[in-house]
C-alpha cells in the first residue's frame, strides 16, 4: 500500500522552535515520499476557548508558516479542518462506537482537565475527532510527538472494531514518532518541554520572535556549572538541549558538534547556538512575510480543502451506507 501521511497542528498560539523541530520539520521531510496531508486543526483548537480574532490570525499564521518552512502545496495537501465538514460528521459517528471508559483513559484529557472548574465536552471528545481526521484519508502513517501516541492507538482500535462489525472500510494507521527532536526543552527550565504556554516566555523561542529577544533568551539559558559541552540529557539537560537545538537548525551531526565545542566556554557556545538559530529564523521569517497574504493563502487553502473532500467524502459515504443510513 502507498504510504499516506496525515498530521495536524492546532492554530492556538505562538508557534515555537519545539513545534518546528518536533513537527513541521518532520512533515517537510515526509514530503520526500508517499502522499502527505497536513491540516490546520481549528476544530481541535476550540476545545479550549479561543478569541475569535486571534483564532483567525493564528490560522493564517500557521498556514503561512507551514509554507515558509517548506510544505509544498503542489506535492502535499494543505487545508483547514473546518473547511471540510466530513471531519465533524465522522467524529460524531465514531462517538457512537467509542466507550466512556476508553475515553476516560486518555492521559491528555486527564492532564488538560486537571484543576479546571469546567471542561468542555469537546475536550473530552478530542480523540474521536482526531481519529476521524486520520481515518477519512486511509492514512497509513501519522507523524506526531510522543504525547499523541495514545490517540493514534485509540484510532487503530476504533478502526479495527468498525472493520470487524461492518467489513473492512478503514486502514489501520501507525504513529511515526521522531527519534530525535521529539522533545525540545524550555531554555529557562530544561526539565520542562518548550511550550506555547504564556507563563514561560523566557524559555520559549517563538518562530516569529525578534532576534534581539532570541539572543537574550539563549544567552540566559539555564545550564550547569561544570563547563563541559557534552550531550548527556539526564545529567546536563540544559547543555544537551542547546546542543540538540544547534544540531537541528544547522544540520551538523551531534558527534561533530561536541567535537567542535569541546574546548570553548559556555558563553562562546551560546553565541554559536544563537548565530545558527538566528540564521535559520531570519530566513523563515522573511519567507513567512512573503507567504502571509490572505488572498493567496485563501486560494491555496480552498484548493486544499476541495482536494481533501474529494478523498474523504467517498469514505464517509461508504460508512453511512454500511451503518444503514438511507
Ligand atoms: P502543540 O504545540 O502542543 O499544539 O503541538 C504541535 C506539534 O508540535 C505536536 O506535533 C507536538 O508534538 C510538537 N511539539 C510541541 N512542543 C514540542 C517540543 N517542546 N518539542 C518537540 N515537539 C513539540
Ligand atoms: N492532537 C494533535 C496535537 O495536539 C493535533 C492533531 C489533530 C493531529 N488531528 C490530528 C495530529 C491528526 C495527527 C493526526 O498535536
């Protein structure tokens, strides 16, 4: 079977270097083989409240950033989830086959709902919509971070059960988790993942941050006191994270990077890390601004949604007919 890839990112805030290394960069590489489908998952974003103006801007920003980093709409499909109604329709059907017990075991839901006074039904149901995204396209591979593996397993499980009940209709997907770069850590607290969350601005390198800000953040990144530049995430999380970032943006191998930095100070090392990050960021920021044109983006996304619907709709129709809808 041809390799078919589906993945999504929520347009829910400031994109950062972790998103690039852990997701977008993998997507660009994935375009080298198979057929790839990439989605701006706005229906997933609203499982927690999104300011309407910000959601609009974030959706355009995300699409423009994906084009800037190298997603090529002539090779791959790029579209917005809410532009194809099949996603919400299949999610409803899957709801009726997923059990409360199964959904209650999802760790992302547990984490995201912890300590909240009210939680939307949508947040609970998030994995059903994600399963619909994946199954509508006969996806074989789903590039995601470690945290999303459980959702892909749930997708396999529901697909298998429906196939058993109604005859083969869905393809069973597998998660592809990057071996390196899957966890870029916060610069201010290298025990925590770099994240969109607003309470850790000094630990997060935004893809649209000014280079002055990035310099400040890298130069004040938390390290340790033994002055050796070696990759050892367990004992030297700060230095290892900077090494990882350096290798990911410059393309230099870890072994060569450690050799190159074997006899310099932490200050000089941080300057080198900043220089390679700044080279990378200035290039993608320039491309981002070229791509951030609403008319052009709308045309690209509309074309993507039409092509997506042409693939998903026959599969949804087949499901309707097997269930017994007239
Ligand atoms: P999120 O920011 O949680 O919406 O994640 C969007 C994508 O970026 C997902 O595929 C995540 O696995 C990936 N991602 C988010 N944060 C990081 C990080 N710190 N390191 C690596 N990948 C990340
Ligand atoms: N849940 C994913 C995340 O938080 C985003 C997502 C939505 C997704 N639908 C998907 C990823 C389908 C892969 C396939 O990162």
